[in-house]
């Protein structure tokens, strides 16, 4: 439905964003006084870069929308050499949004990279995700959908009144949630820019330190096709940071900001669909398709950290007893596992009528909202590569003959961080403990990602090189002997992603 949508272009055109045409963009620009067009594109650091154009004439507007512009790719991706670095950036009309911060009316569009020959840049993370999505669909007949959970800390001078108990901030309300208004404003701005948000809330982490209050918050999105999910996360991070800067607040997506406090992840919920309908459940439980995907996640879990946990601070978060995974396993509604199967809508009772007895007691068809949640990634991740990696892993699950046996073997129904189940935990494979370990696992398993031409070898080489450059092989031991080193690294990667 487009008649009740706060996205200005949706309201104006009466179209879903996926159906936007160049003519729709031009018409909106002309009739709404848009003076600037911003091209946005993700670089190797995971942040959006910007190229701004004046709307000086109809001809120029049509030209940039039709043909894009050239940029220096060597300053975008380290694996592109300066001697042959020119790339084209071409806008994707489905991503058009009205910039909520611009003083001069500005329309933003996310872009894709093309080579001098007019072909998609094979090593581009965004195109890698496109390839992974298409290959998975061609091979399985299923579409791969996802949504992200953005966790972040907002920081300001500590107030004197209504402070929440340390590490007890989960779903807190005013006046104990100090940044409720900020979070709500961000939610509105992201939704107006096309982000399909499920909900927002305060998270577990909150503490005071050196006269500052640190409050953890979360924004969770709705399930969408993988590329749309990635685009929304990138734009949301940009909007959150800009709003914080505008309001004089500090904000960080860093995986860990101090020892002993909750770290921030970027969990990904994934779902498989056929002809627009979920295939995640069968006979009241998980379907064979869902279990095959989980088996693929189990097989690829260690190497997926190369895309989802990309700086040394990531591995300060992946420690026991911090609601972050360390063992490669999965389970139902279990927050100590790597892959969690969250509560679905399977109850055969009408809960709405139970609390609203004046309603007619007609049990409608239950929505199949079942997802499978990968809990290891954080906001240092390249969202395109992380989702491409997850799709590749799911594909591997469908290609593996004993996938269901793997799923059964790695299933746990206990808290594996509980000392009573130490033997069970020791029997499970563990996630890498450093960027160096992650790089070595990717070296061994790179063929999984390069299969079907999805991940370009140059891209894999670049990921491995970056991870090894941190020289963090013995970092866990080093910070035990020198705790100050941890905070120095936190400071260095405070604004990662």
C-alpha cells in the first residue's frame, strides 16, 4: 500500500520504491524544488561516501541520472590500483530519499559501481551481494530475505536523576531511558528515507563513566530482500550519526567500548521464501529448508567472521557471559548460541481476543514470521559482504548431502556458558578469537565463497590482507598483561563501520 506511507517519494508517486523510474525522480525533483542531488556509495570502510550535484538544468539532471559520474576507485577500495582506478557510479532509483538534514532541498540516491567497459565491478561488495542473491535463487528456487538489528551506544553528560541500574537498561522507559526522544526521532527520519523499521528500544547496556552516561539502544528492521536490507542498514547508520552530531551527542557502533559491559552487535535475521511465502516452518517446527540453511551457517560460521567481525575490537565482544556467541551451535530461543531460532507465531490460540474480549473470536491464519538469527556480526561488518556470505553459506547447506545431520549435531538446548555444561561446550567448534585467526579460516575456505563467481578472488585477497594487517594473533594474551592496550584499540576503532 502506498496511500499510507511517510516516505515522501512514495506518497508523491503512488509507487513502491522498487518501481521508481527515472521519470518519477525527475518529476519529483522539478515539482518539489529539489536543488541538489547526492550520490551515495559504500567504500571499504563501510561508510557512505557522497558526491553532490546542483540541479542547474533539466538537461543536467537527466544526464547525471542516466549516465552517473566517474570517481577515483583507488580511494574507495584498496585493491584497485591508482594506475587504472576510474569507476562509474550509477544511481539506483529505488533508493531515492529526501535528505532530512540538508538546508538546501536535497535528494539522495545510493549507487552501484561500474567499470570502464560499462560492466558491474565484479569485486564490489554491493554487486557481490547481487550475485549471491541471484545464484541462490537460481539454484534453490527460493529468495533470501534478511533484516538487521543495529545496536549502538548514545553518550552524553550524566544526569543526576533517574539513573537506571548498571547493565539493566533493557526496554527501559522515560525518564530512565535518557535517549528515548533521540531514538524516536531517528526512527522517524529513517522511515521517511525508506527504512522499513520493525521497532526500536533501549538495550541492556547502560552505565556511567567519567561523568558521562552511556546508554545502549537498538533499531530492528523488517525482513526484506537481502540488498534492500543492506541498503537500509547503511542509510540508517548515516542518519543516526548525523542526528547525534546535530544534537551534540556522541554515538558509537563499536563492538565493545569497555570491559565488562554489554557489547554492540549487528545480528542478522534471515528467512527463505518461495513465491512470496515463507518456507521456514513445517508441521509446527522448522522446515527442512530452514535446517539446511542453518547447517550451512554452521559449516561457514568461522569464516563468516572475516566479513562480520573486521577489526580487533570485534573479538573483545565475542567472549563468554556477555550475550555474545563463542561456540558454533544453534538452538531455540537460546541467547547463548551462535544461531538462534526466535519465538515464532505458532500458538493455536487467539491471544488478541484473550486480552480484548469484545473482539470476535475468529482465529485468523497465523503469520509466518519465523526467522533464523545469526548473532556473531557487529557494525564493523561490510553489510553487503556479510549478507552475501550468509547467502553463500545457506547455498552450501542446500548442496551438502548430510546437512540435516550437521544441523542435528550442532543443536543445543542448554545454556552452554553455564558451568554445568562445560563438557558440551568443549565438544563444539569455536569462533576465531582474532582477526588473524579469521583470516586463516577464510584462506582455507575461500573456495566456498568464490564458487559460482560470487566473491571475486581479488576481493577475498583484500579481506585477508586487511585482517592480517592488524597483527593481533596474540592480542587476547597481550591485553591481559596490558589492559590499557584494549582501551587504546577501542579509541582507534570507535567509529568503525
